[in-house]
């Protein structure tokens, strides 16, 4: 089981208890160092350092007890950010009606590999977007990345 999948259920009750949204969990290697990153959000935005500290302090002893990561790592709890990737159906649903950058593994028809579009609908299998005057349904398997800029 992936580290993020083990950590997610540990951190979810902490974010719920503090009226926060668990946006994402990732375990990545950068150079020779490993990082466990927990991204949090709030329904109306506005994550502060205090929120990150609260989650970090509550999560740290749970990670020590569960010990899901054999190697040494750095724990980082941070805001999901103003520019963020939309990875799940829930992420996309939260921003329906907003413009996002969509990247495909390869261009489809008149669509290039990378374009801006209005997010109009989402399901487990498909994403419907509007590009200019045209509405297109894309298979989610064909999408490599969706990024929204909230600035």
C-alpha cells in the first residue's frame, strides 16, 4: 500500500476536527531526501501557519505510533495553495464553473495537449469542459493534469 494511502486515514480525523479539508497527501523523494507532504484547505480558503502547525502537531505522534514509513523523512503540512492540481472528482466538482488549464496525454481532434477551459461537469469516467463556444466531453484517462489558478 502506498504511503499516502496509509497516512490519509490518520490525518483525515484531524482535519475534520479542525474544520479543515484534507486536500492531498504525497510522499516524494527530492534529491536524497524524502518528504511527506500533507496539503490542507478550508472551505472558504485562508489557511494560516497556525492551521498547519495544529495538523502537524496532532499528526506527528500518530505517525510515530503507526510507523508507516521505514526511511527517514520530513513532514510538511501546508496550504493547498492558490495554484493547485485538481486530482480527484471531488476536487474538480468543487471548482465547476471555473476556468482551469487542462493537459492531455495527446491532443484530441481540434484540442491541443494543453488548453484553458471552463469546467462544466465531472464524473468518475469523464470531464466535460467548454472551450470557447464548444462543449467537449473528455475521458478522464486521457487527462494528464488539471490545474486551477485561484489568484
